[in-house]
């Protein structure tokens, strides 16, 4: 039933509304008479509109809560329809609609219940219960308030739980979220593994330079004793050796300071298809095109290109709405490779907000003279530079954002060279 409600906007709730009208409304009709029909119909309507038009549903069950007061009736069984409406609202409405529906259901339901009970005369009856005193009324009011709160809170949590379990847990979307987290961890691990490999090479080179400097210092001691005039030349050589050692130490320090995580795996271009599929599961319309004859690159180069695409898609996910179109183009030409990632995030945002104002001339001018900056963009540039590449970032006013990675000598890093 819940999957049916999720996949269709009207028919399931209409069937559910008809069932509520038949069961709840029929009970009210038998117990309290035909005066209950108006509230029963309105509350059944609230159920019917709960999936497609949440605000209409909220208005109807708010009105249906007070109709029995107009006819001086006891609380109707049909008012359980507000709980059914709230369950559906909590699952499928947006955050504001859910909170408005929940709050009004509690507040208005409690007010209507309290008014009915307090208006009863002493020694009157409430669904067959005798109320001998004001204390009895107060006890009934408190019990009713707790019941209203408990029933509606349970409807809220059951709705959210069912929606989460059916929509996310164990679904393809859930698997893609997990896959993205795994890929993100692999990238972090692979990046640091590459850095540690470079650090080991630099460390070996540093040891050789320090050893040579020590040998030169020992030789200089004996030479200076024999001929003091060679001391300045020896000091210059020693200083040059120390400078080289310092430069390598600084390089290792900077390299290892870029990232703290350790690495094990190396994602590459072979994993791009899975990445594209994962973002389609998120709701983004991602397309991938490749032109020219692809070259099999060394794992480090593939990792860098994959990481650039991953970061670009991650930025799109953070800053654009679901439904954004994303184009990833690979263009191989001779020894060069160009990767372009384009999105229409601004256009999609305006369309979803029904903003017909477009963009101004000032935005065009701003896009021409201002270069996008940010820590993430700088990191992309640093990664591309490791393989003689460059990065360009362009905001297209009224459309979205373009990221271009250019590797003019990428074939130098082909596997086997």
C-alpha cells in the first residue's frame, strides 16, 4: 500500500479516503446520527488530498476537527482520518508541510477535545462515561491530550520510518550512496599512498645528498688544514649541499602535509561508469561522451583525472538542485587530452523556482572579469599540474558552471613508457 501511494499521487489516497469514509464515517453515522456526515466527508477529503496537495489536506482536516463542535457532537471516530492524513504527510510532504500538519493536528485536536469535555454538565456522560465532577473532567482532558499527542506522534514517526525504509534502505539509491562513500575513501587512500611513494623516493635522494655533504665536510677539514685558502670554496660547496637537502626536506614536508589519510587503492578511468551511475541515482542527469582514441595511462595519471571529475561532480551535488543536467566530455587528440564537465545548475534552479527574470548584464560582465576561486578549485589545479596539466573554471551566467582540465602531453604518462 505504501509503495502504491509513493508511486501514484491520486488513486491510492482516493481509495484510502473512501475506506475511511465507509468505516469511520459509517461508525459515526450509526452512533451519533446523520449530523456527522459533514465532518466525515471533509476528513475523508483530507486523506484524499494528503499525497498530491498537502496544504489542501491540512486545511480540510483542520476544518473537519471543529465541525463536530458546530453541531454540538461528541468527538467523531472520523477524526482518526486526521491521523491517517498526517501519516501520509510525514512521508511525502516537504519539511515545512510536515511540521505545519503535525503542529496543527496536535493543537487543534487538543483544543476541540478540551472544549467538548469542558462544556459537558456535571454528572453528564461522555461516550457512556459519567462525569460526576470538575476533577473528572480535568482527568479526562489530560488523558485525552496525552492520547492525541501519542497517536499523532506515532503516525508521524511511522510515516517517516516507512518512507525511509522503502525509499532508501536496501534500494539502489542506498547502495549508490554507500558506493560513493567507498569511492571517496578509496580516493583519499590512493592519494596518500601515492604521496608516500614519492616521499620514499625523495627520502632516498635526501640520504644520498646528506651522505655526500658529510663526506665533503670531512674532506674539507683535512684540506683546510693543509691549505687554508681552500676554505671559502669548501664552505660554498657545503652550503650548496645543505640548500639541496633543505629543499628536499621542505618538499617532503609539504607533500605529506597535504592530506592526513593513508591509502590502499587506486581508482581510475575504468571506474568512471560507476561514478556516473551513482550520480544518476542521486537524481542528476549525467551523460558521458568520449571522442578520439583513448590512451591507457599510468595509474597515477588516471587517479588524478578521476579525482578531478569526482570533485567536480561533488561540487555540483552540493550547489545545484536535483534534476541538473551534467555533461562529461573526454576528447583525445594526438598527445593531448581535454576533459570538460558542464552543468546547468543555475538554469535548473530558476526553472524549479519558476523565476522568469533571467539574468542581468551585470552578471555577464562579472563572469567575464571575475575568476572563480576556492580551496577546492586550487586543489584541482595542483593535481592537474602534477601531470603538466592546467585547469579552467568558468561560470556561464544563467546556465551553470564549466570545468575544463587540459593535459597537452598526457601521452608521456602512457602505461609502458
